């Protein structure tokens, strides 16, 4: 696949926009569409074509990339009257980087196959930082031969591309990744709340954890105390990063998927309810690590009362 | 403090024995004592003196190191008729590397201070691997000046030595470290159980997690599926490593300590009950990651029935 | 509304069949339909008419009663080509006794209203025992005036009829009822497991609980130890009663509904995962109290190993 | 045992005081002691003798009744220099109505037996209301023959007296009762919070629950919404009743006891952390049902922000 493979990118949010920029920078002819058209302006200035509908974008492409928040939006953008499937011919390829339910993904891939369209699921890890630096991890579910054909496009955005298995398996792995990442967040929230109550310095604790068995991505990136990590969400008014509502969505999908396989996931269920507490506190758009603030604020509220 | 500082080491278990070997290898005159005397044989052969009682060991030392499983044993070895306090003179130092309740540690340190004995708490992270390689992390609570005096001795065993704060703060930090490490273990157990039920390859999943937001010490060292990591517990009949009963003990101490400060720790409470499930299954002595086997075995038992 | 109000009853399962019998016995002209037609035989023998499709049943009725397992089936039976809405004229009434998502129920009621059809939600408490004895509790959401018109029909089946509020509020109350009932079940399972491990007699314990603050419907009806209550599920091979899969469905709906309102429900989430454990053990069709057996069996398995 | 059996009552708190009044009213010669002596004034006026120490109270009695908050206080009042064991002769009887750890109770009973003193554990259900009305439930662990000898004294305070088994079994049953009662409290808190968020009337919901599978002692006595039950804690500024700190203490004892038998109790662990949230909010002395207020206040705080 050479650089004259034509690409369409649909969904230019916090993740999608920098991803599309990498595709364009790699020299692929690019057509873009976004519900809020203005988000595409910079890309168009940089040389991308703007489509008026998902159908028009698809009609101009060999490979259609999707980056959308929920499965309802993925299904809608594919099947609506002016949607992707109305514009995309047989033999073309869709790569969906959204995180959705594994069963829903399987159904969409099967439904595309019936029309002669090859679809891969390609959920991501790496967040907005990885999207900007082109260092995302992709967990591909679908046909390995199709992956090889579109690999050059994906390599413009991702540093690590894994073929995980058939349809649904990429999404399954992504949901499991989120279960572990979400668990780290909640564990840190409780640990730093306890340290706060006991008067242990958070910066010093972070230095210790970084060389102890507690070490993890959350310790490196998301300590929930302002000032400890200058680039972290806590030091930047909890600007995501990865918003609480997206983590809650992913953990709910994991719970639902586990339920479909009769697999109890007690810790994940507990973690999800913690993120719901952040949402209840009004922090839905803030980085998922804000749950630490929820817990620490309760300690301080109590201390003031004594 | 030069190498002629005399050291006593009490408690030669899976952690204590290799730690004492490092002290001896660094050239400190060493006296050892252990409840089961035979565990000291190799050390004595290598040049250590053997004491008949903790009192005798203490009487021969400037610095007494303790490495014991629970606070009951720490208290006992200090205060019994032939215990450390019966042999140790004013101006000497005790360093307790055991993980115990922060309040209990504060009481012991205060009680030693009344006798003119300086005591530090120095709980560890790094497990038996870190103990063998001399790469432990130590979280010191107590007087910083005392730490400086005994630092050469500690540096023979530990790579990272942190002065965390006053008495109890080292233990607090250690318990928080365990909360996060234990959370990783349970999250991995649930995630790999779900992957198992869904048919995703565990080795491949581990490669993906290692470059994704799930990455953590547990992913590096304790994937709960035999064969994925040749050196890991799962590939070695769950030989610890760090036994389930010790993790359960530490999380229970954390829960109890959090309760004393009115800090709810819902995830930690859930994690502890998962480790209790491993204990109920008869796996108390196996590595804490064996909870993954508990969950996966249930899936397989069910599959056979269908 | 006199006894010549014509009634259709759709869904003759473990709950619906005895409910329809009460409607017929009260003298209402009755037409019935069920997916598996044979379940209607006894009713037809007793004087009910048999319809070939939901549409035909609806065409012959003033009031259509539904008693179905999930919202997918409710939606399907209403909207399919040969469904209720194809046969029912404006001014007629639907009463849905199924337990479904409050939002889904609101949508269905609104959608019926657009066609001039009045729909009530009327989820039930009382189980198969209440259905047989005509002693159900009904939690009505919808128009109070409509309830008054159909009240005579409902009184043939239910002892307690409550108008709870507008559309969705009956379902909300039902889900909250299930949250509390499910919590009782899990609490009993843990308590009787602990009593079993400690060697306390379960029959004696039940007598004590019945006059203590533990007393509840589950203590009266669902002690999870065979032999304690001759009529209870545990003494009858866990024959429901109320199947584990229905309780799990209801608690999942509750969790999902709570999520839509940003209300964390940590205990409910934990309880749901316990019922998932029963499902994983292969007990999906058994009474929800079977979770006690799951816990007690684990204790016994462990005891055999020691 | 006739009415001239001499009784000592130690611990005149919210439970003990009305219990002692019943003993006196039944005609038993009564000596009382309390740490805060003034609490005994009314009893002394009514005819009881006042002792200066537990030892003196015991010396004047055939049966010593204890009603104390924790096992530390029970142990102290028995073993201190001027304690019960210093005054009580062989052949006499102690009945401890406190709720303490089953193992601790076994040790105390064994320790009394060595001195020829017979001790029963007799934890209670019924709360301050049951104590005032003489309608308590007692769960006796210990020697059945001893129970028969002191039964007349106990019947002056309790309506239901159960001999549960040997030492520890009464405490075990009490802790299991608390697990179930505490579960009801948390389930109600979540359910009424969800009803609040959804706009369903709490009084109406309570009427429905009372005739549905949700029915339980908590529904009858402790609905966590002011105004629903005029005599309930919520309508009386959460005046206990049964204080949050006592419920938290009992659930912690249950967790600790379950841990000693390797019995996981996941729901109980979750419930305990909910009560810790009430304690963190400053409500330790308020009725345990105040957790409903904690949850509902969070909903209202969020609503104000929108």
C-alpha cells in the first residue's frame, strides 16, 4: 500500500484530530468529516479535503478510519442514509479505532462483510498524549491479511500494532486494559487519600512507589495530588487526559461483556461505582484521576468540622 | 559508621536470610539468631556468630535488625525475658524491617526511646528477588539523624533508602504500597479470567498490556497464567514471591489503619476479600497472584459442565 | 368497568399463567396467546379463547395484559407485524406487568399514547406464590385515571395495587425493591456460610433471626440451607421461586438506571457480581437463594482438603 | 433461682440502664456500678445499692451482668486490680451481654472456668427500644445448665432467650445478625437515594416495600428519609437507635472473625466501608441509618451545581 492510498477520517475529537494529522503528514491523500465541521479547519488548511457527509468522505477513500465515542455513534455513522456504507464500495476497508462492545463490533464487522467491505476493529491505548506523538498502541481484531494491507496507514499513527485475533478480540483486550488501568486509578485514589489523612508527603510517596511494587502507569502519569507531577492532570486542573465519563463507559462495557460470558468481575464493578461518584460530583469531563480529589476533599471537609 | 559497627540480625526467613548475607558480605561483624536455628547454619559457616537468644544477639551488637512476619512476633522478640531489650544498652539502635501496624510501630518506637534506645521502622519493597539482589526499597520512619548513622548497614541490603517521616510514616507508606500492588494483582486476575473466557491469547495480551496504560509491576512480574513468564510464579507452581497470606495480612492492616483515621477504602476491602478466597481455596502459602488461578479454574469447571 | 370488559393475556410463563387463571376465574372474557401455544391449553379448556397472534388477541380485547421476561420481548410483541399495536384500536389499554428499564417503559408508553392507546406499567412483587394465590403487589406507573378504569381487572390478580407516579416510576420502584431483596439474599448467603464454618445450627439461627433485627422476607422464605424451611427453595432442590437469572437481570437494570442518574450504588454492584457467580456455577435457572449453596460448597471443598 | 438471687449490673449505658431497671423491677436485689457514677443515681433512688468498684459489686452478687461497648472494656473490667474477678467467688456466674469477638469471648469464658466461675455470653438484639420494653432477644453461648440457673434473671430483661451452643457461638450468631441488619441499612440507603434522584415519593415507596419482597426490619424501623416514620431515627435528627460506630464495630468484628475461618464476606466488607463513610462525614454517634442521608446529600449537592 503506497502513500497514494486514499484515506477518510471520521471523528475529529481529542484523539481523532491528532491522529488524522499524522495520516496527512505521512503523505496519504486525506478526506475528513466531523459532526462539528469547524474542528476540521486546520486539517483542511494543511491540505485535507472536507466532505459534507460520511457518505461523501467514504466515496473518496480506499480506507475509512473511525474514531467515535460510543457504539451508537459508530452504528449511526455507518448505516444512516448519508452514512459510510452508502458511499463505500465493495473491496474497500473500514478501520474502527473506537472502543465499543465486542459483540457489537462482531456484528458490525459481519454486516460489512456481507456487503464485501472489510472492517477491522482497532481500539487504542495511549490517550491524547500518545495520539499527539504518534505513539499509540493498537489492538486489532479481524482479518490479519487486511491488517497487512492497511498497516502503512496505521503506522503513521501508532507505534505498536498488535493483531490480537478475530473480530471482537481487539475490543475484548482493550476492555481488559481499561479494567487494569481503572483499577490503578482507584487504588491510587485510596492510597493517596490515606497518605493525606496520615500526613505523609505525596511527592515523596510517589518517589518511593516508583521504585516499589506499586509502580504502574498511573504512578508515572496520574498521581491525584496537584503539584506532584507538573505535566499530570492533577497539576493542570484535571484537564484530561482521559475523561472520567470515558473510563466509566469502558468499565461499564467490560462489566456487560463479562456478564455475557458469566464471568464475575467484582473489583471492576466496585471501580465503576467509584467513577460514578466522580460523575455525581460533577467531574464527568475531568481526567479519570479526579476520583482522588473526591476522596481527599471528603477528608478535608471532615477535618474542618472537628 | 565504619565496617566495624557490630550488627545483629534476627529473623532469617525468605527475606531475612539473603538480607543478612548482604550485611555479612559487606564486612560488618554479624551475630544472628532465628527461632529455627538451622536456618542460620550457612551464615555461621560464612563467618557469622550464632546467638542462643535474642538477648545475647543484642548484647553483641550496635545495631539490631529485625525481619519478622507480624507485630506479635516483633513485640515478643523485643520484650520477652530473653528478648532484645534485655540485652541492648542505651544508645544502641534497632531497625525493624517488618511490616506492621503504624500505631503499633509508633508505640514500640516510643517505648524504646524511654530506655534510651533508638528505633527505626524500615519496611521493604522488592520481595525475595530484591532481597537476594540487594536491591530492596526501604521506607524509613523515625529520626533522620539515626538513619544517617545506620545508613551504611542499610545500604548493604537496599538500593533505595527513603526517609519518609516520623514513626509510623514508613509503615503507612508501606501499607499504601501494598494497597496499590494488591489492586494490580486482583485487576490482573479479573482481566486474564475474562481473556481466558473470551479466548484471547494470554502471552499476546501481556505484550500489549506492557506498552499500554495497563502496564505495572504485576504485568512485568506476575501474570497469572502458566507459561507466559518463565520466571514468574504462575510458571513455577505459584512458588512465592510473596505469599497470599502476607498480602492478606498487609491489606488487613491497611484496612484497620484506614479505619482508625475514618478513611473509607472500598476497593481495598474488596481486594482483601479476593485474597481471602485464595486462602479459602487452600492457597495461603502460594504467591498472591494465585487468585488468577482461582478465577480461571471456576471458568473451566463451568465449561466442563455445559 | 364491569365483568364484560374483554381481556387479552400475553405471556403465560410461571407468573403469567396463574395470573391469567385469576382473570378468567373473576369472570372476564379472556383471550390468550403464548409463544409456546401448549401452555394455554388448560386455560382454553377452562373457557378462554386462543389467539394465533398477539394482533388477534389484541383485536379481541379492551385491555391487553403483558407478562414477559425482558424489554426486548415487550417491544417485539408490541411492534412486530402481527403484534399488539397492529390489532389494538385507539382508546384501548395495555397493562405491562413485566420488569423493564424505566426509560424503555417511558418510551413505550409515549409511543402508545401517540396512537391513542393508554399504557400502564405494572411490575409485580410476590413471585409465583403470590401469582398463584392472587396476592401480588402491583407498582403502577402511568395515568391514575386509566388505573381506575382497569382496576377491577387488576384486582382479580393483585392484593395490593399502588399508583406510584407517572411512566417509569413503577419500574423505578420495582428495581429498588429488587435491590433490597437481592441484598437480603446475598447477606443471608454470607451469614449462613459463616455460621456453617463456625458450626452454628442453621435452624436455630433462623429462629433467632426471625425475632431479631436481621428479620426480613428472605429470612422468612429463602434460608439457603436445605431442611430449615420445608417449603423453601433450599429444601426443594432450589426450584424457583425467582430464578437467579431474573434477579441478575433486575439488578443489572437497576445499575444501568442508577448510572443514567449519576447515582453510585456500590452494594448493588457487589450483589450483582455475586449472582453472576451463581450463574457461572451453572445455577442460572435455580432460585436466587442458591448463592448460599455456592458459598457453603466452597467451605466444604476446602474442609475436605485439609 | 428465686428472687433473692443477688445481681450486680456493670455498664449502665443506653442499653444497660433500662436492662438494670427491669432486673430491679423484677425484685432481684441489685448492686450497680458504672464508670460515670451519676448514671446510677436513678437506680439507687429506686432501691439499688451502689458499688465503688467492679470488685465490690461482684462481691455482693451471685450473678454479675456486663453490658459494655468493646472487648477491651470487658477484659479490663474483669481483670483489673479492683475488677470483677478480684471480688467474685467460685461457683458464681457472669453473664456478658456485650458484643465482642467470638474468640475473645471463648478465651474469657475459659479463663473464668479456671477460677471456678461460670460465664455465659449473651449478646442482644432489639436495641434501646427492646431494652426499654424488656423485649430483647438474647443469643446465649456457654453451658446450657448454667443458662437454666440464671434464666429467671435474664427473663426479666429479654423476651426471647436462645441457647445457641458453646462458648463463642452466641457471639458468632450475633455478628451474623449484624451482617444481615447492616446489609439492610446499606441497601435501603442506596434504594432511597435512587428513588430520591428519580423523584419517587419515599412514603409511598415505603408502603409498597412493606408488602413486597423488600420488607425487613429496616423498612419497618429505619427508612432513611425524614418524615416517613415519625418514630424513626430519620425523623428525630438521627438519634440512635443504634449508633453508626457500633454497627461499624460489629461489622469489623464479623470481618475479622470470618477471616479467622477463611470465609470471604465481600458484601459485608463493602457495607463496612459504607458505614466508614458515615463516620468520615462526622456522623459516628448518629443512628446507623444516617448513611442514607450521606448518599442523598450528595445527590442534592450535585443537583444544586447543575
